[in-house]
């Protein structure tokens, strides 16, 4: 039941995606077809059995992603990718769903500064937030700092009424939404009042040195070169920075240069930038070289 899915949904998905024929009788799965097709089907079934054995429910999406991983160029095991637990809360576990999401999570573990650039809905901010909460719970960091540029999406909101928090709250609401998915709602105000979790616009980062913190810059495509340089130099001891953005959704005024993402060759400002839903890393934006403070523009894919 766990392998085949409800009403044999997973079995039908395998039959659609694989060239080999699958026959199930009892607990036995029989494969037939060309040798190469049978070998691939055997690997897929073996990985799916490992996922079920780990206690994870097998879904149609998991089957589809497993086949895609084994037919691609990557060497990662689908069972290792799809059973990696990042954060658990009230029976809900956050895990990578694709191979590139797994690579993105691994990059966050391995590097101090990580750029996650990709289309909307690929889990860039959500996975970064999950890693931040997990790091806080494991006492790897002392606080979480969430920031994004206060840029309207094609509309002019004008001067908003209220206190500073009320003025900037509409811009930071997406970060609050992700935070509420991962922590008890009653704990969030307490942690924020204690300074353990801080949500602030990018403009208020200037002049600070952030030690022992997990820092996430969201919507980085709306930063200017000066803002990006200012933000990256806030990094202190024991801290980690994750910068996320989608370079196809820029809300800066026409003619303004973007400080989104660039791998600066001489200063090595950033580490590998992975788009969670793209087959290859992408570099784009503006950066700074060690010998000059003048921003240089570049948009390229790795060779």
C-alpha cells in the first residue's frame, strides 16, 4: 500500500514515466522490457522502497521527482534527498522536494554566504527560513535577522500611518507568514520582543555588525549595488547570510542598476548560487572588486 499509493496511484505514475512494464502480485514487483529500461525501473523501485521504509508517505510528486533524479545527470540518491528532514513542528516536516533544493540546503550548511536565485515558488525563502529556525533551535546561532528592501510591487503606497513597525509591516509580511508556519504563533512575539528574531527593512542594516546570527535578505533583486555592498559587509563572527531573489521580478524604477547577485572574482564575496528549480547555478547582478569600490555590472551563466 505504501509503495503503490492510494488506488495504485504511484504504480500508474511509474507506468507513465518508465518504459519498462511493471507487474505487481502480492509483495513482488516484476519488471520486463529492454535491459536498460529494466535497470532504470529497478533503481527507481529500490529508491521508492527506501523512502517508504524511512516512514515517509510516498506521493505522486515524490515518485515523479525520483524518476527525474535517476534519469538526470546527478549522482544523488532520491531516498537521501527526499528523506532529509530540515525542521519538524506538530507533525509537519519540512524537507527538500527536488534535487536542486537539496543542493541549496547543502550549500547553506557548507558556506557562510549563499545566494539562492530562482523563479517564484521554488522554495528559496521558505527553505532558508527553515534552516534559520533549525539553527536557532540547535543553538548554532543566537538570533535570526530577516530583512528585505521596502520596494512596492508596481504600486505607490505613499506614507503609511502608524509607528515604524506598522509602516514597514506590509513589506515584511511574507517573512512573517513563513515564520508562522515553522514556530508556535504565541512564541514569535516573545522572541521578537527579546530581540531573538528581528524583522527589519534593509535600510536599517547600515552601521551594524551582526555576530552569531542567521541573516536572510529576501527579494534581493530589488536592491541597488550600494545596498548590496552595505548588506554583505554587515557579516560578523559566527554568522551566516542567505540572499534570495528572482531576477525576473524587479520592482526598481527604470534605469536603476541592480545589486542582486554577482560572483566577484577577486574578492570572493559569495559562494555558489543555486536556483532551486533550475538545472544549473546562475550568477547575475552587480558586485565589487577588491581594488575598487566602483560597482561592475555582469549577468552570466557559469561555463
